[in-house]
C-alpha cells in the first residue's frame, strides 16, 4: 500500500464485481437503443474503460472535460469546460460516466449543458457517491458505491494528478 493511503476503502475485487453488475444492468436498460457513453475526464477513464467492456450492447463513446477543482482537495464551486465532446447527441440516449458524485456542482453543470443539446434521454453512472457532501439536487441513475465523507484516490481519482493508477479506491491521508 502507498504511504499516503492508510486504508483501502474499496478493493480491486469489489470494484470489478460491482462494475460487472452495473454493466449487466446498463446492457438490459439500453438494449435496442442508440447508447452514447460520455466520460467526464479525467477521473472517469478507468471506470468507463471497465464499464464499457462490461456492457453487452452496441454503443459509442465520447469525452468531455470539466473541472471545479484546482490542485487541492476542495471544489472551487466554479465549473469550467476544459474540453468539449465531438459527438452530436441530438436524439441519442446519453449516459454520462463520472468517477464521483461529490457536491454535484460539476455534474449538474454537465447534465444541464448536455440536455440543452437535445438528447433523447440522459442518465448518469457514477462509480462513487458521497451523499453527505451533496449541495445540489442531482441523482445518479447507476451508482457503484456510496462512501462516507473522506477524500479518496485510486481507480481514476486523484490528488494533484497523482494516484489515478491505483487499482483500488483508498482513503488519502
């Protein structure tokens, strides 16, 4: 284990099992639909890579990058689109894939932006959810794990761009 991570919160094995379950549910929900998974960069990359391989239905993917964090552990509250997606989502079934639903500020901004582009449907899949930190009313349709109010890294989540490559989710000290 890495020195700055005193505790593994969610093991690699638990993540793999839950991603498989989510993939099966998404496959069922989107069969015969025009699914476009939109990964919220950078944190969703690992989760989305595993999730899309667990989905057994045709799909395409795109990415969008938004940020409300600087180099610290607290959100700034100001959402910036750093990189926009390229796909036309009008009339398509869109699934935003996010690493963590924390305050909800960034995700609400993304959902509002994408809804303005006229998708047939818009849903959200989040690996992690911290209900105690939520400050806006937004719900994920698919949630991997509900976690307490601790700062976590690994499996795509970072601290100052580090630790994304860890195969588990750990509490950062």
